C-alpha cells in the first residue's frame, strides 16, 4: 500500500478557501505537482483528488459499489428529491432500468426532427447583425427541446417559467455546497426563502404537466413511460412526488449541460475563424437547403468533432465526486469510509501528458468521440460506469443538430467590447457573466 501525499494546512477550513477562490486553478496546480493522487481537507472532510485514469475508472466502474454520490448531490436533493441523479443503490438501479429505454441510441433518433424544428423556430425571431445574449439563448433553446421531447410540452417563455428559477437554485446550491456552516432550510433566512420560492415555482409547472396528462395513449414521451411504470412486486405506479423528482431531474440535467456545451462551442468558433470556415463548409455541403435530421448526422463529422473538442476544453460537468461507503483500496491507495474522492474532467482533459497542445482548440484530434492513443477515463465528459450520463446520446445528437442548424443560418462573433471570457465553475461550467454575441445572417 502506498501513502497518499497530503497538503498541509493549519487553517480550520483546510484548503476550502483556496478552492472557493478559484477551483480550476487550485485543481490544475495540484495536477502539475502530483500527477497521481493528492489529499487535502475542506474543514473536517478529507478529500482525495484522483489524477490517474486507472484510479478514476476504479471509482466509477469496478469499485463503484463502494461509493455513493457525495456532498454536492446531497445538497441537490433539496431540489431533485430522489431522482435518477441523486438516488442510490437498488432504488437508483430500478429507476435507471425504467428510464434507460427512452435514452438508447435507437430511441433518441425519434427526437431528431423535433430538435431541429424547435431550433429553426427559435431563431426565426433573430435579426441580422443583432446582439444577443447567446448563453441565455442556448439555455432557453435546450429547455424548450427537453420540455418537448420528454414531456410533450411547449415551453414558451421557458426562461420566465423555469430557467430563471433554476438560475436562482443553482447559484444558492453552489454557495451551500461550498460553505461549511449552512442554515437549515426550515430557517427563514432571505437565501432560504429565495430557494424555497424558486423550487415552488418549478414544482407548480411540473405538477401541472403531471395533472394534465390524463390520456396516456397519445404521447410517446418519457412522462408516459414514468406514468405507466409499475413496481415488479407491489404493481403500484409511481407517486406524484416520485414523478415530480424524475421530471425535475431530467429538466435540470437535460438542458443546462447541453446549453453550456453549445455556448462554449460558439465561443470557440468565434475565436477560430479558420475552424469556423471548415464548419460552415461542411454544414453547407451536407445540408444545402434541407433541414438537419438524423440521417445528416453521419456526414456532420466536423460539426461533431467541434462538439467533442469544446467539451474537452470546457466540460460542462467539470467535477465528479464520490463518498466512500466503506474502506476501499483503489490502485495502491487506501481510501477510508466517509472520505471523498474528486475527479475533474476539466483537469484531465487539459493534460499535456495525454493531449498534444492540450490548451489549443483542435477539433481534428477527435475520431468518433475519441482521441487516438488516449487511455480511457482521461476524456470523460459524461462520466462512466453504471452512473454514466443517461442522456449522452441525446446530448450529442442534440448539440450536433442544434449547432448545424444555427450555423446554417447565422455566423457568430463576440461583441467588440466583451468582457474577458472566463469559465465559472458552478455545478456546471458556465461562461462567467454570460456570452454576448453578434449574430449575422449567412444567406
Ligand atoms: C453535454 C451534455 C451533458 C453532459 C456533459 C452531461 C454530463 C453528465 C455526467 C458527467 C454525469 C455523471 C455524474 C456523476 O457520475 O456524478 C451525468 C449524469 C446524468 N445525466 Fe447528463 N450530461 C449531459 C446531458 C444530459 C441530458 C441531455 C440528459 C437528459 C435528457 C442528462 C441526464 C442525466 C441524468 C439523469 C444523469 C444521472 C444518471 C444516473 O446517475 O444514473 N444529461 N451527466
């Protein structure tokens, strides 16, 4: 057994303040110095940062039974209840088995047409040479897509109804995750009140959808699958609370991440005119005047390479963490019950050890979502193992069809007086203070 090297700290908070100040810098610095595994403390919590792909694979795949989701996800339970992202063990497996068929590669194809049509409709209101808050646009668009494909719901004014409340929740949840002392939610502090109100607003929307779904035969969507499901033993259906938790989970997990992936992609395109030219050429050649559809996916190769590469540099789910449920050995190291392991795709994706010119945007390095010669679990934007992102095929298809449809009609430039674009590592990795772009009609 090898000893895990640890960072010393005399502060009662350990390294929490350094992490809070700039998480990406804190973790990148550790990678430069340690390369395999390193420990530190957030107050009383012992954390191990895994920097070797084999260790990451053990935690996510072969030893996954010894780990549960850790603190950030526990915090997210306030919002998500016992949905797929936050539940554990047998209950999680049961729900996953139920939901999985709606997300197979074959099944998600059936959503392609809706994705493109919603995007086309979404951009009809855009002008020529118009300044837009593109990061907000991407959130609204992906929210509309998830609402329509999963719940057959037309999400007009998605930002007003759901998006802005999710923003409030994500910001407060991030603060709570990073603080040592938190007020119990029952205490009516201004922050707790905002959180409870925001959750209530989204709950109202979700319970309304559930209530209005009386005719189960008409919609072939996820909500129908959930409502039809029966417990193998008791033959009981899901309670409204459970339906709400799964719906809330899909709403949140299914739009914010893809929106960020698209925003980062548009940003990178705006910074690399030579790559943008190749993208426009491909989209014009493959689509011509027709709409992007599932068949065009096989020819939108550069478009997909751009998405994989954008998610390498800016992985929307930039940090995955787990808590050990028992003493467990990973590699040659002992992790004790109750300790946390962290795995950061942001750090691994920028490793010079595995990627040539790691900080540069080079979409061509990807072939079928992989970079030749790079071992498994160096690039893991969707996590891995039994808890790998259930929406991975959905997300790749959505991002490809949306990006192709956007650049078929528009080009994207940052506004000239834009603030310095920086990554903001909240629960997902967002462009800090948004992304303002000039959209110009291409034809
Ligand atoms: C680019 C877009 C996306 C990225 C980068 C992404 C990333 C991830 C990652 C890394 C995980 C694993 C978290 C962990 O192990 O702790 C995850 C889980 C999950 N994702 Fe995604 N996701 C994306 C899109 C989606 C979409 C479109 C949906 C649904 C429509 C979705 C639904 C989920 C769910 C339900 C889980 C929990 C799965 C489980 O624990 O069984 N995601 N996602």
